[in-house]
């Protein structure tokens, strides 16, 4: 049976994640309140942030920035859109 959550991103009941996708307290919060679809939206946003900001994920500073953006995306005002970014159609 699929685990259902009230997704904070979608604002409705949806299938939940099958496992923790991020470590620690933030990962637990995400597991408990983000759906599979909500997580997929984050993965797309994360890719934009990494590429547009040219983040080096080997650097602690880049990882911290991405973690802050993840928390804002799910539990805050939303993740930032990089300056000058225009989605491809």
C-alpha cells in the first residue's frame, strides 16, 4: 500500500516518498510532508540552481546554499529563481 502524505508543496494528499531522500532533521521533515511529485519539482529546481549558479557540490558553501534553498522551497517562501533565468519551452 502506498504511503500518503499531506504534501506541503501541492497542498493536498498525495503518494509519499518511499525513503528518506536527504539526511538529518530536514530529511525527516521532507519524508513526512512532501509527496513524490513535490520532490520531483524540487529536483527540477535544484538542477536549475546548480547549473545557473555554477555550484560546485564538492564545496561546503555550495551544499549549504542548496540546503537553504531546499528548506525555503518546501517550508518557506520558496526557492529563488536565478537572475536572468528563462525556462526553455
